[in-house]
C-alpha cells in the first residue's frame, strides 16, 4: 500500500470529526494512530495497547453498573464477547477506518490481515482520543460506538457451544471433543476451512465449512450439542412408551 498523501491525511481529520464526532487538538497524534509499523518507527502499536485497555475498562464498568447481580464469571464472558477482536474489527470495517491506514507493502486483500489491522486501528484511535482528551470523553465515544452490542438483555455471559460441549464431556467423564481442520483452498487472502468435531464415545460427528477456524469449531460444537439433545429426547420418549 502506498504512502498516504497530505490531502488524504486531511480527509482523515474531517472523517473523525464527522463520524466519531471528535475534534483532535493534537492532529499529529491522530496521524500516528493510523500509521502502521511498515511505514514508520513512530506507529500505532503503543496507542493500540492503550486503547485496548481503555475499551476493556469502559465496558467492564458499564456492565458492572448495568448488571448488579451478575457474577464475576458471567461479567467476564460478556465483556470478552463485546470487546472481542471480531466485534471490534466489524465496527472498524463499518466505519471504514482501514481506508486511512498509512502503510507500505501490506496485503489488505488478505481478509484476515485486513480484519486484524482494522481492529488495531480502532484500538489505536481510542487510545489517541483518550490522550487528546479525557476519560469522560472517551467513555461516551466508546459507549456510542459499541451501542449495538450493549443493549440490555435478560441474560448475559452465556457460554459458547465449544465451552458447553467441553463441560458436558467433563461432567460425563469422557474424552474431550476431537477437532480437525483441513484447508480447502490455497488462497491466503480468502481462505476456506473444513472443520470437523467428533465425540467418539457417542459416535457423533459434525462438519462445517467456514472462513475462520474458531467459528467452525463453535458451529460444529453447536451441531453436536443439538444431536445430543435430540438423542436424549428420543431416549426419554422411548422409555415412556415401554
């Protein structure tokens, strides 16, 4: 990717002002927040680290006050769900932050790299705004940007299918699920994987074609859990008819 021009940098300032509703005092700080290490030794890595911590603090405090009866475990799972790399990448991509990154020789056609850098930019932008302003300002911005993921629910912190399946195996004192992954193509920027999950003691297997291995493991775990639930339902039904 080529160097961003002064005109494009000016567009970044205007973009942040209009989209994020924040006016930078130190515009050099904003420029640094969008500078990849391939472009300069003065880049966004330190701001990214700070931004990650600020986001976690704001969301932790928000959930802590909204769900007073939630346990530490429930809060931890919900926090991780909301500030996961996938969620932050999704928000960043919707905002279009990736279009303003200053970098050299990086392959943004690679979807995984594009997603990763988008997350970095979101976190570094948050870090830069915090330094340029104060905690109350950045708190309002974070809550607004993550609004769709912070809607009040009756239940929060629900465990993902992979965790539930692992706990099922531990409760039954059987071997843990066996996951296998096969890469279906050789295209690095748009990979496809075939993920399988097998529960040998129950002779149950599931497969899922996906772009992300973690998503595939959750999908196959969900299928296994559904099959276990169906088998248990059929078993109970048969017992009643005997």
